[in-house]
């Protein structure tokens, strides 16, 4: 019974580990920003202030359809910029998580 479980986990681990991720955008398409920490903080604060201004404008409700469309477009652009600036996270694939869990089970 244990052998079946271990072989099933091994097959799943290999399936997730060796699967290739599919991306619609190339690495060349992604914008890269080389800013200092102070510049990043200043720009993020500016974007937060602008988002708050847009929220206040939406609450008033006196925007035309074209103005709302422009605001949505601006918010999308700011979101892309924020992701480009703050893309300093650590990402774990499903295969890596499975390997970590298996190692913890075997060790403990």
C-alpha cells in the first residue's frame, strides 16, 4: 500500500515538475524599471494618491461613459506599472511545493 502511494506521489511530482509553463507574453515584452528604492516609494505613493482620487470621482457619479473608460484605462496602466516596479516576489511552482511537502514527510 505504501509503495503505491509513494509511486503515485512520485508520478505526480514528476508530472508537475517537468511540465513547461505557458506564457502569452515574452520576456522581451515585459517592461523593466531600474529605479532606486526611494524613487519606487515616491512613485508608488503618487499612484496610491491617484487611485484614491479616482475612487472619489467614482463616488460622485457624475462621470460620462467616455470619462469612466479613460479612468479604467489609466487604472490598468498604473496596475501594469506597479507590477513591473514591485515584481520582487518569490514564486513556488506546484512541483516545488509537492517536493517540499514530500521532503518534510520523509524527514519527520
